[in-house]
C-alpha cells in the first residue's frame, strides 16, 4: 500500500510541470485560491480518467455540468479532457458555488456532491453552515473529500520531507492557435500542411476524440508545439 502511494505521488509530481502552469494562470485570473490546483490531484490524479459515474477529465466533470459550463461534448470533441477549457469551466463552477455558500469548504463539498446534497446537510444540521458541523450529514464520499483535498495539498507541497523527490521533466504546453474551423479537417491533413506528428498532436490535444476535427463556429484551441527539454514519461 505504501509503495503504491509513493509511486502514485511521484507520477503526480511529474505531471505538475505539464498541468500546473495552465491551471495556475486560469485560477489566478478567476480569483480562485491558488491551493485549489491540488483539487485536480484529488479529483483525477491529474489524468483524463473516467469515473464509474461517467465524470471525465482532470476536473472530473459530468456531461450535464460540463455542457452547462460551455464545454463542447460530442462524438468528436470532449473538452472535459482539455486542460485549459476544463479549468476555465471548473473556475467558473467553483466561483458560482462560492457565491452561493460564501464558504470555500462548502463550495468544494458541492463540487463533489452537488448543491442539493449540501443543502440537505445544512438543513439536517439545523441551518449550520460550517463544513465541520455539517460534515456527518453529507454523503460518505464527500465526508472524506475535504480531508483528501487537504492531504493532496500536503503531500504535493511537502513530499521532499518524506523522501519523495522525483526528477520532474521540464516541459510545458504552448497554445499556438485559436481557430474557427469553417470546414472539417483531418489530422492527416494537418500532417501534410504543417508537418504535424499525429501521435504528438493527439497527446497534446486530448479533447480531440477521432482523426476528424469538425467545423465549428466556436473557436477551438489547438496545440501544435510542445516546449519540451526532457522527454516526457508516458504517464505524464
């Protein structure tokens, strides 16, 4: 068990070089506390995981909530899997929840369980709005969600105190083009026109689900260039 958590922490730390520069900038722009970047660690281990309930991406958006926050989700594109678009949506959702409850711990609880469950917990607690006082009225998973988030902050910030010090790849993503596509385009066409490596392109654009990028009036952010000085692990 300890070996698993040790290796999982190492993988998460390696991923921060890719994800945190994107997340930090968007959270700061939206006045979200900087530590909330670790929420993505607690949610998904900074991966494009799919939960048993169907939540996807770094921020684990359900389909309905993702669409509510303007994420494109169809057979060709799923922006829940895009680190930039999904972080913009997560910041907007978190700000909406904070505006509703005026408390970040309750906002986080609602992010996990939904506002309905938090409202029920507040009611069952006699109208109390302190997370620690309503915690035992929340669903079981949510009762452990805030401690899990706090643990993610601690281990990602102080891992070196526990002898966990991986060599972190120096890499990042550079978003080159915000495009409005008038016509469908194939990734193979991009390869011919711009010399794009299809495998690298798919890795840098995880929201693209097929070899076809459909036309759309909504601009699509596509990554054509990775700033990489150390080869990335396949787990990053």
